[in-house]
C-alpha cells in the first residue's frame, strides 16, 4: 500500500513539474507585453509589480487575464503563455 501511495505522489509531483511554465519563454513575453509599464525588474515608473509572493498562481493568472486595480487585462497574452509569464515573474527578485 505504501509503495502504491508513494507512486501516486511521485506521479502527481512529476505532472506538476511537467506543466510548470517556462521562465525563459515568459521573459520574452514579459519583455514585449509587460516591461513598458512594470519595468525590467518589476519596479516600473508607471506600475510597480505588487508584492506577489503571497498570491497563488491562480490569482496571478486571473490578474493577467482579467486585470487588477489599475492594470487592464492583457488580452495579447495567449492562455498557453500565461504559465510561462508567471514562471518568469516568480523568478524575478
């Protein structure tokens, strides 16, 4: 039974990694779609990235797709690019 449960946990963990976004691809998206307002490091003059460390990936996805506060929805980011963008944002210091 333990082996079976361990195998399931490993499979789920592997699937999570497999579907994680690509930060390098996300950087290219950020540079073309986000940097003009948020700046290269997220501390942009027009709009700073809010403290997103506590936000879930689902919250970030919703902010990108639907907008949040002053930020308008980023309709030019395709749904399959959002995970890559989130991966890059998470990699920023």
